[in-house]
């Protein structure tokens, strides 16, 4: 598991949330060409924060909210999260 996000609600209002990242992973932030052997912390964070805001998984393979992590094909564009 790369990360997990939880959210707490009171009624329909989201009041708190936490995102926990796996500290056993050698994270990277892609400051340059994509490193196919590393995991991009920023892309995983955007995905998890999408869950906190209420987004579910996307069936679109190149969407940031796709259910599986595939670094070389991932996009963090607004289009990829349905905006």
C-alpha cells in the first residue's frame, strides 16, 4: 500500500481527514525526467487528496484518480480528475 486517506463526517459535512503515506517506500518527486524505478510522492498525494475531497476512482487509465499506480502514464492535469 502506498498511502491511505480517511475522512470523518458529521451528517453530510466532511469535518476531518488524514492521509498516511507508507514510510518504507523510497519516494521521489520527479525533479527532472521521470524515474521509472521510483514512486512520485506528489502524484500519490494528489490522488489521496482527491479521495478526501470526495472523488472516487476513475476508469480512465491516465487519470490521476485511476485505481492503480502506473508512474510513466500518470497525469496530474485537471482533465484527468474530471474537472
